[in-house]
């Protein structure tokens, strides 16, 4: 539902704004009053009870601060545990993705239903084609016995009126890992052994019952305590912060929030490209049949979970986020780095102990917009500053599905113009899974495989704000303004060795 302004996106924005305002003002005690500010009045307009809506907002406020959900069956104030989270560093307690149970609609989970469009036709092909005799005619209308139905879909295909439909829980349908099921009360439940924190359930729940944890409060606390905080902004940023925050105004806008400066993560994408190109040339097919890209954490974790035999085939190159953060910390040793991007899963990548990420905080574009509103920043009053000029066109193209693989191919062709590099790219975890199933059969021997968890690539991440088509066009326009086109032409390539060393 990216790009559709709804009551859910409106409430999320208000929550991020109020948490940011609370952090800038330095008074966290007001959190108890915020549900009444966000949901004012006496009459419910969104759900059956205004008290229910305020209770949901209260849990969302806690999650936005990185705090856990409160137990439903015990009394606890909104401020419970809050003092431990008021720190100038990352505050995180798993899990990242959370379901607010009393906000969940307990949606039908994979049911085939007859709608009011049924005309009770004489032919009743739905009855005739059903292999389990699950459909009967009652009072002239088709009725499905759910205990017999096997969801084969034959009735849907053969109904002349299109009166039969399949109902799926939207969050479960969006989950490429089959990690969402129903609990004993019919509410959604996440199997965290399967979950890779892509956040697709979060943006596809039409009841706003799913949320990830945030780090806005801790980031602003670090800024207020005098730390030099650098914003490493992902290639997908173009257009995500509104049409008035152009690449030329971005630096000035971020400084208004208290950031020291802004660095394009597309610079790290260039370095990642060079490293992956070298890995591909060295290892495929001499040491391994194919190589998968490394930049999408949800794709990478899925591949290693579901296909452990392919673990070493996924590139070991550091991701653009990590490379950019390490470069910033090399240049400014006492600073803090916040990655600002479209992705929930980056919050976990930044916390991995297996990789020294050098990323202190991770915020989504949606969360940063809350910071702008908290500071009442007028974008019309911002003047253009020195534009972002560090990255190449290919580095900026990482944001769009297919862009990573194309960047690697272009880099290889700089040295080996005659070489054919076979590529296959997929978007969405279900499609990525099928790609690896085909790889098991040898279909992609000799290939570079690109996986992106989100449909469309990073421009469709859980923390984005724009329609995918519009976001893609904006990234491509910005990409075309780059002075240098191929990642190997980057001015920062010579720094790659110092950044990858432990």
C-alpha cells in the first residue's frame, strides 16, 4: 500500500512525529498523554471503540521507542521500562517485527467463499467441478463446506459470474517465508524462526496491527548530547521525503534536524559492486557454480536459511550500508552514523555481531519524515546546498530491482568487454526462493543471481512512502545526473582495501 495516504499512514506519521518531538523536548513523561493527542475527542472514528484505538496507539508509541509490547493480561504503564531506553546508542530487544494482538482483525486465513454475486445459476459448474463435493446448493445459492474444501480453485475458475473468491490474510499473503499463521484466537502469529524481517507484512496489514521497532528517540538523544551524527542515506531516498526535498536541498534539510552531514550510501554501493565483480570473476565457475548478491539482508538470510548448501555462494562482500558507515568512521572516528533508508531488515543487519557494521542507528524514510514534522521545518525556506556528487550512476541504481546485477556486469565489462556475464534477478522472497530451487537443478550455473526481498527492489521497502512506479522514475532521473557512470570509476575505489580489513 505504498503511496496510498490512509488513516494508518496518518497515525504512523503522528506517532513518529510525537516520539521525535518528545525526544527533542527531553520530556518522556508526556508519553502517557500522547494517545489522547493523537486520537482526540470522545467518539470513535476508526474502530468500534476510541479506547481500543488509544490502546493500540500506546503500543505503537512504545515500539517506536524500541520498547517491547506490554502483556495484555497485566497492568503496566506506557512508561514501563522507558528509562532504560533513554540512551544515546542503539536500544534493541528482539523481535523487530511485532503484532499488536488486539489490533489484529483475525482475518480469514486461506478460505474460498461464495460472494453475493452468486446468481444461483442452473448449470452450477462450481458444484460439478469440485473434486471433494464441498459445494452444495442451498436456497438457490452455492454454499461451500469449509471442512471439505481443499482450496484447489476450480470453482473460482469455472464460475461464470466470478462470484467465488479466495480470502487470504493479507500479512500472510505478503510473507514470502510462510512465517505467519493464526494463534488460538485467530490472530496473526509470526514464526520468528522463519521470519527474515523484510517488513512486507507490516505494509500489507490493512488494520495497522503490525509494526517494527524504532530508534528515533535514541538517535535524537545522541544529537542532543553533542555527538557528531552523520546521515548515510540509501540510494532509494529520491522523492521519498517529499517533492520539495530535492537532492540539492537534502543536505540543508538534514542539518536542520541536527545531523553533521550527509553521505550517499551509493558510494558504498560502488565499492560493493567492485568487490562483487572481483569475487564473481575469481569464483564462478572455478570454485562455485553461481554467485548471489549480498546487499539485501532479507534475501541473504532467506537463502542461507532455506538453502544452507548455498551459504558460501552468496557474496561475502560487505553491504553498501556497512562500507559507507566504515568509511565515515575512518574519516570521523568519534562520530555516530545513522543509516536512513527504506528497509526494516537493515535494523537487524546493523545489530549483527558477525559483522562490525559501524552503524549506530537505522531509521526509515517514514521515521525521518516524523522528525521533520516535529521540528516544523519549512522546506520552502531551504536553499540549495552543495549537491550529492560522490556516487556513480550504477551505485545509485542499486535501489531498483536489477540494478545491483547490472552494476556488477558493467564493472566486469570495464576490464573484460568481451565477456558474457549471465544474470538472473528476482524480486519478492517467494520468487527468490523459486530462483534458488531452479539453481539447485543447475539452471543457473555460471550465473550472477540478484535477489531483492521487496517487489521492485529497495524503492518498495517497508519504510518507503511513494508509489513504486514513481519512486523508480525518481531514482532513474537522479541516477542520470551522475558525472561518472560505472562503479569502478568511483573516486573511492582505492579505499576498498582499508574498509574490508578486520
